[in-house]
C-alpha cells in the first residue's frame, strides 16, 4: 500500500492501522533485507526500486 500511495499515512488509513505501525513494519523489513525500499521525503515517500 505504501508503494501505491507513496505516503505512510494514506497507506495506514487504507489498511485500517496506525501510521507508526506501517512505518515500523517497513523499517523492520528494510533492515531484514538490508536495503532501503523507500526514500523518505517531507511530503511522502518515493520507491527506491523500480521493476
């Protein structure tokens, strides 16, 4: 959802969870994978990897 909305808050609203939950889960996933999935910006995020 974050990749679709490019915004943690909007993704969290769509999923019915808190923004902090989404941020934490993405951060844990990035740490496990050893890569950044998103570039954080003041007004949202940008995907770091394009298929």
